[in-house]
């Protein structure tokens, strides 16, 4: 059943995702929303699955369609498809693409966390199969950070020739004045309820931190939220750690304005949009060293810590609290300067250039694949930013 079509110009680049507009649960949705901020009549967007907004709220240049609404999808007129989610692999064949070019954006290699090179996907064969089908079908593969590109090539070294970097960008706030308080006790967490995000380790760290923590997340993984609530009760943190629910894009700035620092304790962060958003808001991000976060704040950033261990997270927070106002302000200014190129405008221009790149040439000999044979089906709506859980052996 069609859920709304608007004309898309001939010769366009079309970005396809399951996350677009509100609500968006993670970095994929933020990326797409930022791309949409950059007006370009030659670029359009397709949101697949989920409940579409009312007709009066649909924006020009966006198509809303069900996963298998092939009447709508086959009517799209474009030259380059940009897929932002491995779950769209069911469209990666010539019956849909009809010789048109495909760019696959790896926002996150969908391994479990932690992961093993022997079984990166933790027994999630359908996830592996869809991801590998897109990697093999794509003319080019864009990675959102050098860290995530390195992870991809560790698992699939044969893909090196077709991969390249397009860093995410964010311009919604502009650059607000830097805010550094002499007394730094108000901290926040903003992200998914996802084991990879390190929320439980952060809550445990606050047993040894003088301050308050506002946790802004949904209930994407009820098991994580249940465990966090148990940790809060067990450690007697009810008066200092509060769960405030998901914060919409429209309310993010108000959330940041209540903080002295945003803590990003992810066990692995493919990019780390929330750290970039905090910098734009003038708020200090305190970040884990694993993944792409140091590509945002700079390799010599003084308020980085090793994730996984609550005591290391607590130490990083206390180091920030002990710094003088001048030291903290200087670190914040240098981090924001380092992140200055990471704008929506530069990101959009990079995708335009990527669409013009020639094919990568003859592929390298195909390396190991983990998904096995089988059908690739449409995904569940809203899963584009989720970390798969390991499947237990029977």
C-alpha cells in the first residue's frame, strides 16, 4: 500500500533509510536530517517502513513508502541510490537498481559488542547475510569514520578498494558560546538504550563521582533499562541519577543547556554524533577512546577515558572537574576547532562527489563471508542504529 509519493527530479541522488525525521533513534536519523537541511533540488530522500507523518507534514523531496511497495519504489527516477542501512539489502539487485549505481553507507558494522573475528555477528546470520550482500553489491562503500572503516576492513579486507571516508556533519545549532562553569557537577548521557553505549558502566561510575547525571534515552532495549534501574537502586543513586526519557531533536539544545558536560562512555562508537552536537552547543564532551570519538575532539583531547571500566570513566570525570576553568575552556575550544570541518554542508558536498566517483574497478578476490546462503528480507522499521545481540546456541 502506498503511503505517499512526491515527485523526485530526474537525475537525482536518492538517500534511502528507515530513519528520517522524528522520531529518529540514532546517528543514522541525525545524518539524514542534517543532509536534508542542505537544500539541493538534485537530491531526494526515501523513508521506508514505519508510520508516515500526516500528509500536511510531509516535506518536499521526501518519499514515504512501505518496504514492498514496489509500485512506488520502481517509479522513483534517480541515477545513484545511497543506502544508509544494511536492512535494505533486499533492494540491492538489478530488478530494482536496473543498472543504476549504489553507494552503501556503513554507519556501523552490525557486529555484536564485544565481537570476535571468528564470529563477528554473534550468530546473527540474517544480519551478516544482508550486510554482506550490500557490501558486495555496492559500487562504493562510504564509512562515517576512519575507525569504522578500519573495523570493516579488519573483517573484510577484500573490500578495501571500494571503501572511502565521508565523516558525518552537524550544523543545526550553529556554534553557540562555550560554557565552562567553575563548579562542574551536572552531567548528562544522550543516546540509545543499547549495551554498546556503556550506560550501565556510566551509572556505576557515579558511585565515585560528586555530581548528578541526567540519562536521556528511550527504552530500545528494555533489559538494559531494567538493569540500569537496578544499578541505581543497588548503589543508592536515586537522588543523583535520573532517567528523563528520550529527548527529541527539537529539545536537544535545551537538554545540553542544563549540563556542565556530556559523557559519551560507549564501548565502541562508530562516529559519535552526540559529542559533535555537544561541541556545537558549547558543552564539554567527555568521551571514550574506542571508535571514532577522537576523530571529532582530537587525538590529544585531555578528557578522554577507556570505556568498559566504571573506575576509568569516573577518573575521566574527576579529571575534568579538577581542571581549572581556563584549562577546561582551552580544551573545549581546541576540540571545537578540530571538529569545525564536520558540518552538514561539507557532508552533503561529499556525498555529491561520491556519486560522481568512477566504479572502483575490478573487485579483489572475494574473501570470507559469514552470512551463508539464504533469503534477504525487509527489515523491521527503526532498526538502523541498533546493535545486534548475540544469539545463544541451542
